[in-house]
C-alpha cells in the first residue's frame, strides 16, 4: 500500500472516557499538569504519530467531562510542548465565532515559528450554546450565519498569513535594510463580517501556512472543509457511513478546484487494545462501571442539542421528536441514527457516548486493531484517524507499543518522519500564496 495511514492523538486530560479520571491507575488532575502532557507528547513522538490535537470550549457545566471543567488554553500548552518535541504536529482548536481573525492569524503564525512549522488550527464555529453568555451575547448566531462568518474568517486569516513573501526579510546589516518593501503585502479586506487592513507582524510560516483542520460534518461544515481544510476531523460509526462521507467530501474538494489528495479525512476513533480481544473488552467494561449516571445522561443530552432527557425512562428508547439544534447538528444526527439502528435504550446510548462522545469504539488484539484501521483506509472510508484514547498514558502506550509495530510491518505506517514540518509529514503541498492577487504596499 503506497499511502500511509495518518494518525493523530486527541489530547483530553486523563482520557476520553468520561470516567477515566476515576481509574485507579490514572492521574486525576492530569488536565492541569504540564508534565502529564509532556509525557504523552514524548510517547506519541516515539511512535512517529502525526500530531497532537487539542479541542477547546469556552463554557462548561457542573457535569462536564473533568478535562473540560479545568483545562489549559490550547495555544499556551502547545507553545510549551513545542520546546520538548521535535517532529510531531501540534494542533489547537480556536473558534471563529468568539475571536477576531488578526488574533488567530498572529497566534498560529507565532506558534508555527516557535516549533519550526508543526502547527495546525482546528477551525470550529462553537457548538456549546452557553459560550455566547461569556462574550456579551445572549445566544449564538444561527448555524448558517456562523458558517458564513467562518468562511470569511478563514479567508482573512489566510490573507494575513500571506503578508510577507518567503524572502522578504533580507536583514542586510551593511546597508541597514531589514526587509524588501516590495515583498510585504497589505490585505485591505472589506467583507460582510470583517474589516482588516493588515499586514501581519509575523513572517511567512516555515510550512507556507499552518495546517487547517475542520471538524464539521453538516452540509455547511463539509462545504467549508472542502474549500479551506487540509485535514477533516469527523465522526462515523460504520464503514458505509464513512465511505459516503469520504466520497462526498472528496467530490466537493474537486468542485472547489482542489486535488482530493490535498485533504486528509481522519475520523475520531477510540481503540481498546489488549493482548486478546477479551482483555480489551475487560478494559472497556472496567471504565464503564465507573460512569456516574447523571454525568452520562447530561453528556448525551448535550450532544442532542441540549435536549433534557432527565424526565424519560432510562430503559426506553429515545423519544421520537427531538428538536433541531443551533449547536452540533451532525453529532445529534449521528447519535439518533445509532440509537435507532441498534435499538438502544437511553441508558445504553449514554453508556456508549461516555466512551467516545459518539465516535467509533473498537476492540481487539494488536492484529485485530490494525485490521480494522486498514479496512477503512483501503476501502476509502478514511485517510487516517484521530485517536481518542480511553485513558492516558496507558491507552497510548498500548497503541504505540502494540499496534504501531503491526502497522509498520504491513507497510501501512511510517518508520521515520518524512520531513521537519507537519505539512511534509502529512504529505500535503505548500499552499500557493496570494501575493500576485494583491500587490498593494503598506
């Protein structure tokens, strides 16, 4: 197989399972301990994984995942991890709804210079509706308007990243010339949501531009991703669903004048690895027994768009008429479809969601896990996976020590990093700059 599987590690405090912090071998305060994240980064880099991925949220409630109750601001954490790693990519979430383009362009450009071109921006539009109240708002912009704003936001950020040509900074001491003014460009953006002059006070990225990740799977999300993203983080439960999403997005990418190989689709995946499949399932069951029912039910309600399930019998199916949401529409639809397809009760559904928040969960020995990853990639359901490991660091150690060697033996995964930048390691071309479109001097 020529194409190698791409693998990210989705960082989540003590682990993705909502009860991971209660496990006797897990550090309960991991989400605020830098040494914990440093250990994870070093294990992941030892395994030659592509990137570390940090989600973010700007609000929470008392029943939220412990890693969401208290957490590091992502770019602050990734700046620190930049100096203790050398190859692995560092991806951070930042919302387009409660930020300004200049802020985001500058922060990610700075991070990319600190770590030598290993940064990625996960573009989100904020689906936690309570975030609005922390930013002088009573409610979110509507779903469609958030994506309209996001499209323009990303356009502005890319334009700002192209402020300086690669060789603009001559730094000629003899003649006292620091930069060539003909190679500095001013954006002068005037749009529906933003007015941004520029230029950016950060030179061109070591990888051309930081990688852009997009995580929406709604129609609006897929369109935005097809136009702007290098990597797409998504959620599917079955190979057939994954193949349909993969085909749709790759076709959209072509419609927007891009090569389908220039966008990597990496669904979330929660692997439970054991020396046998039975051992893997026992690990899962041990965590399942630690779930506090109220926490599991609240998490499910949140992913159903804030629909309150507390008054419904837990041993019955989901109610029929769950209203539309102004939050995460694709995740709501995925969970409803999962419950209907597998005839799950409310309790069975929240037990499933507690393990991976709607992403696929798999079990197996190292060969079995590798088989399941290979099946999706060979059959065009994914280009790789964002690993949502149940508990840290044990689950990551299991994957790196047991599964990665199997993938390498099969020729499915690298044995050494291909380059110095995240873009090189993902096999993505450096983007064409927009200089020739706007030769406007400061």
